[in-house]
C-alpha cells in the first residue's frame, strides 16, 4: 500500500509541471541566405556569404493563464537565433562599408547567436492589454516592417533607403516600457511609454482596418541625455489596399534627430500567383544634407512550399547620392515552427 502511495505521489509530481505548462507555446523561424553584396565604393570588393545577418531567425516562448472574470495573465520572451553559424553577424560591416544588419550604422557587431528581442509580462481583458518589459514598438509595427515583404533579409527596406532603422525606427525593440493596446471598432490603438530617470520615450499608433483597406498613423519621441539619441522624433502615415491577388502598400516618414531631419517614402507592390508571390519595392530617403540622399529598389519573389516553408530571392539596389551605395543578390530558405 505504501509503495502504491509513493508511486502515485511520484507520478503526480511528474504530471504537475506538465499540467502547469499546458498553455506554453514554443515557436520560431529558421532562415539562412546566400547573398552577394557589391558595395559601390572605390577599393571595396564584393562579398559572397552564407548567413542570417538580418535577424529573421528566432525562437520564442509564451504562456498564458486564465484568471477568471475575463482576465488572462500572459508572459513571453523571444530571442534572435542565428541558424547559419550560431554567431551574431557573419560579415564585418566595416569591411564593406554597408549597413548590413539595418541598425543605422556600419559598426561591427559580435556576440552569441541568442540575443534578446522582446520580453514581457502582462494582463489582458475587456480593458485591453497591458504589457511591461521590452516591447514591440507601436511605431515599428504600424505599417513599417509589416509592409516590407523582405524585412530581415538582404533585400529589406530599413537602413537601405526605404525605411528608418535604429532603435527608434524599424529596428530593435523598446526596453523598460509600459505598453497598452485595445481595439475600438475598426481602429486598433497601441501605446508604449518609458519614464526613465535620464529622459523619457513614448510611441503611439492607430490602425484602421475595414475590408480590403487599412490606414495608419504613428509617432515616436525619445528625449534622452545620451547625445546620440537626444530629442529624436518621427511621425509616419500610410496604408494598404488589396484587390484580388494585388496589394499596394505606402508609407511616408518625417524624422528629426537633434534638429537634423529626413523624410522617407516606401512603396510596395505584391502579386500572388498560387504558391508564388512577386514583389516590387521602392524607397526614397531625402536628408537635410544633399550628400546623403538615397533611393532603394527591390525586385524579388517568394515560393511557398507550404504555410511554414518558403524559398525567396531577389535583387536590391541602394543608391546614395548617385555615387555610392550597394547592390545585393540573395536566395534564402525560411522555415517557421
């Protein structure tokens, strides 16, 4: 009898953690590209590499618990994972003079494969969703990276003349934030705020969706003591229209950093043909100084083997002031799980 009780207790102890994790989800994306970069600069050679330099690879964990009364507790963490060689970046940006990873500079980056993306704890219910932690930026995910068919690939628009990069643009996430989101009819509102002791930052967005039309407006403001990001503001608006197999996306940005400004335009077109999607993207970056104006153009395609597996490729040209820039030709495989 005692042996049976002991066996029952051990079994219960083993089953309890499984039951507690019943609402835990593990997910991710694996991606590797083969890319030829050709910087249009004197004395800089082209580079061909097998890589996952742009941060599409990831693994994440999220869980939820029903608290009753219409409330749910949620928690999540997502990490960048390099599936090509388990290092942060393969190509040294300083060698080729190109902003490969879209962080707004050409400084080299190094580190382990697993690096932080977003992480949060929160509550959701009839009042909306409240999150605390390192959050997805309402600015980044209103239009933005959602409109770029090749985001986190060698063909992406951010940092290449089509969209802003950097922590307060369309790269990275917002740390130490309080976030709120809710939907009011056809309009979804997202907000994030950080009352840091050395300054403050906030981001707001509103997205309208009705049928085959959507429109959005978003803004971000960061006032920090760090001179590199002191008094950064950006506002953008745009939308998407879909008819049959055709989709057109448009986004316009107006930015100001330490009284130095730039405007950016992004135009995207996608046409679905069965398991294939043809993509054309164009961008313009008009800076306060004429020496850094740039244009961006991409022509590429996706072939979806299934809902989770795809092959993609294409050509990108970024032209800076008609004299410098870079071209990229890439082919990649992506697997979602």
